[in-house]
C-alpha cells in the first residue's frame, strides 16, 4: 500500500525454487516512496521472521544446515522507469540482516499493460 508517499508492505522472500531447501522470510516493512518525472523510487525496512535451510559459506556454498526460526531485519529498495503509459522497467533489491543466515539479492522487472501514470 502506498499512501501519501508512505509505503506499507507485507513481503515474503525465498532463495530457492525448491520448497524446503531455501532460506525464507516473511516481513512487515515501512518505507517511503517518491516519484520524479517518469521514475519511481522506494526504500523501506522493518522486521521479519526467517527460517529454512542455510549454508556455512557465502553464495550458497559449504555445509548445508537447518536454520532456527528467528528475527531478521529486512531492507528493500526499488527504482522503476516508466517511459510510456504501457511499459515500465525496474530494479529491485532485498537484504535480510540476521544472526542465522544473512541473505540478499537483486531482481529486474518488466511491467506491461495499462499502468498508472507516474
């Protein structure tokens, strides 16, 4: 929900397509958003529950082990560009900082259809 540039999110993230082999989180996030010409930017942080499977080394390598369900602190950011009324491109980033298995990533998006005008 985006209300007067205040952003309220319920978000979930998974690090693998295979359910049961991933690190996951379910997060409540508050952030801010802004629009400048054809660009939309947003950033937020909050609190999350994390769990799943983790690795002893960075980039999903090393010994795999089960992660205890615990609290994490997610960070989310997005920038999108809407060159026309029917097309938008975006870059999304996410990080979850926690004591069990910190993780993060970057995604790209292409939206097509009748979009809200920025």
